[in-house]
């Protein structure tokens, strides 16, 4: 894991146990493998009744932030689901960026035209003779 990636873990209306924090650190740190442009990751864990909710916001160096949310009865399972969702989103974002880069390389810029094309324009009398018969 790159020491440049900052992972912030918070609990909303709950205390986050050390084993859960360590688990989140290891799972979230793996996302850097899929997108090496990540600057920071925020993870928010919360409870709603018997459901555990895990939310993640990944901030890349460039481009929009990537947001994911997962719910499960078990907090560890919610984190696993969330990391899978985030992987898919980060992978999709990276593919789009690579595709845009490839597309921009494929299209050559238009060549500036230096040749002056001279058109033979019809005179006023020629136009009147040509179309005048139609309107008479």
C-alpha cells in the first residue's frame, strides 16, 4: 500500500472496534491496486436497527469522486460488499479514461488546407436567364 493513500474511518452514532478498523484499512487499501490515482478514502460505518451500513468515498487525484454504499446484517460482510462495488466503479472509471485517451490518439487533427479553390461564379445575367424562364 502506498503511504500517500489516506484512509479515514468514522462511525456514525456508533463506536468502531479496532478489529473492524483494521479490516477496513486492509480492504480499502487494496483498492489502490485497481486505481493508483487515489488520494484518499473516507469510510463511514453506521447502524440502522439490525442492519450495518458501510459508505465509502474515494477521492482520485483527477476526476470525480467515487461513492458507494452497502448494507448487511454483519459489518464485515457490508464492508466486503462495499469494496466489491467500489472496485467495479473504479475499474469502470479507469476504463473510460483509457478509452478517451485512446480515442483522442486515433483521430488525427485535420490538415490545414493551403490550396485555394477558385469557384467559377455565374454572372447576374446568367442567373436571370437560367431561372427567369421559370417565373415568367
